C-alpha cells in the first residue's frame, strides 16, 4: 500500500529514473515484521536476482550482487511483532523484503520471502509512507505522504494491545 510515482511525460520519466538511480528520492516505508527487532541502523547486503527452476523471479543476498543499503528504525515492538520505519538508501528489487528476511525478521504476510511469517497476515504489511524529491520538470520540492490503510491501522492497535494471536485477521 502507499505511494507510487507515475510520470506523465517521457522527459519526466527519464529524469525520475536518474534521480532514483542517484539516490535523490527519499523513500520511507512502514513495515510490520516478525519478532522483536532489536537492532537499529543499516542493513548492507548485496542482492542478486535469479530465476527459479519453476520460472519464478527471486532476489537473494549474495556476495557479488548489486550493493544495497537499507536504514531501519524501530517504532514499536513486542515479542511477536515490530513496526519499523525503513528508508531505502538504494533502490533494488524487493530490497526491503529480502534485507529484513535476511536479518531474521521477515515481513508479515510476505508470500515470497516470509517463510512462516507469510501466514501471519492476509497481505504484505509494507506501506510506502513518504516520498520526497525535486519535481523532475519544475524543480519544485515535493514531499508526499500516504495515510495508513485501515487494515494496517487495525493491526497496529493489535500490536499495541499485545494480542498477537489475532494477527491472522489482518
């Protein structure tokens, strides 16, 4: 859920791609993950794209892959779940999902990288909350925010109340 940038003109698209490549777009996500996340800071692990025998596209942490960095801040946490603010310092395919699973805290509802955590929610509890960038044509500073969807708000009430057994409702 959350924000998505769409370009209406090719020239804007080209400039947005450049800005994304050069890290000029601030991207902030909220993620609910399995377990009590204790470490804050950066996850730096190279990511490699591959195709499985069944033709599914996947990404894995692998030396020699594309460099990737994700900054993590814990907003709320209990023994079962944590709400994280996640900032992308690079923009690789499935970066947040793979990095969080790599450090032992897969996203709830993640059907690709979540393991057992995929059963904890009906959908991936990852929300693109904020974007900030210079407008690609006018240069105006843009700062966009998306409110939390109702299902994620409801889950956070559950997280606050410590009713972990109700997680599958979301």
